[in-house]
């Protein structure tokens, strides 16, 4: 059974390695729900914006203004993102604030990369070198301790 994830704090940030080491693998059904929520260009843009503004998040009106999305359309997209677990919402008077679920985003990344090139760390290193992702953002290869 997985232990619950502690909220991210500046003192102890949660990273991909911690998720894997905590033996808390994501279920395929959860991953599918997340990927389905991000299949829309609008929803992907909304989620990326919420990640950018983490941990404070944004109220719906700010999201609509920044992405130039009509509020009626935005409501539909936000409902899907919240239902997937990628964001949560909190009422603030007449406004609703949305925040990205950063631990779930990291779990999703770990889910995608957990078994990359299993047993072939040299192949993994080759793919990493060919990617445009900075090494500090990538999980370790095979037996490597650091990316």
C-alpha cells in the first residue's frame, strides 16, 4: 500500500526519485484519466499555466484572461482537469482558485519513465543525450544515482 504524499514545501521538495523510492506506482487507469484530460489543447494550456503559477494557482477569471478563453468554455475545461486530479479548486468568496496538483504531475512523469530501457542503462543515456531536456529534470538511468 502506498503512503500518502506529503505536500510540497520549499524545505523538502517532492521529486521523481522520491516517488519511485516510496514504491508508490501509479495505476494505469489513473494515468489514462490524466492523459485523457490533457488531450485538449485548451486543457493542456490551462494545466501548464497552473503549473507555472504553482503553488498559489489562479482564479478562473485570471486563467480566462491570460489564455483568452471564454469563461463558459473555461468552466468545462477546468471541470475535466479537476476531475482528473491534476488540479484542485478552492472557493474564495465569489471566486474559485485553481491549483495544479504538482505531486500527481510528478507521479505521472515517474509512471512514464519508471521502466525506460530497463536493464540497458547505456541505451537510456543515449536517449537522454539526444533529448532537449536538461539533465537535472530527468530521472536516473538504470543503476545511476543521479541523472
